[in-house]
């Protein structure tokens, strides 16, 4: 060892550094994937779906105009509050469990040449509690959306999800397949009655409404 390395000044500095390291608090743990980050859908949503969400009032307006003007399939007048854009009640959060659900497609992306509305029959859906929050899944039918529900306010939740078609497995790929991404708003419209509103779907209609009632 050299005379420089045995310098009292260097030895004292080294001792101080060791003391500081011993007294410093450990670094904080990394944020949990099940924490507050997943409660803010705005940090996850794609730019395309953000645009759909911002323009959802325009989707309601155009879709209802077309539905009332053009021929369709099913009984539009019998839907009542289901297609009233101003109906929403608190609290919104549904209980986990099995639900019956039916889809109503309003408006036509084909303009005046397409059907103004289509009222489908009932299918099986489910809402489940997961470590990441409430999750909606449509279990049967040829078009099966699913996604996580994010708290927005006491009357609305926002769903970010994906669409599975035909015999495909349940969709779980938001942000990975833009052609299957979707955004929806969950609202309670009555006693044990909810709807998911999907503005500007990828195909066919200009607004989809999925009605939910406990099975």
C-alpha cells in the first residue's frame, strides 16, 4: 500500500461515505400494477379511442337521426330509456355476476343505404372482479367485446377493451390490434339495468348500445 492511500484525510473521507450509505433509507418499491395507475384510463387510451370518446355526443346525434329516419330491424320505440342519451343514474358500478345482454346498433356507416337500426336478441355476459378492477365480457354471439371498467364519476365508468369475432378466444389485446380496439361508457339507466355505449364502432353502425340486466 502506498503512503498516499494511508493518508489520514482519505481514511476519514472513506469512513464518512460508509456512514452515509448505512444511514440512507432504502429506495421506494416500484409502483404496483394494481394501484392508482389503472384507475386512470386517460393514461392508457389510444389517440383514436380518445377521439371517439370526445365525439360521443355527435355519435348519439347522428345515430338517432338515422335510426328514426331509415328503416331498421326490430322495435325501436320499445327501447325507451335505453336509447335516451340523457338518462344516467348514480351509483353506476354494477355488482359482479352473470348478466343478460343485448346489442342495439344505431345509425349506418353506409349512410342512407344501410339499416337505421338493428335490435339483436339476448346473449350471455359477465362482470367480474379482477386484480385490475371490474371487467366486462360478452360470452356468446359472433361479436364479443370485453374490457376493463375504469371509474370516471358517480354516473359513468369508461371501458377500454377489444373485440373477438366468430370462434376466436376472448379478446384481451387493447392497444395491440387497432382494428379491434374499442372504448365504451357504462351508465346505469334504471333499477338493476345498465347500458354500455360504444361511439363510432369499427364497422356497420355509428353507435352501439349494449343493455345489461342481471341474469
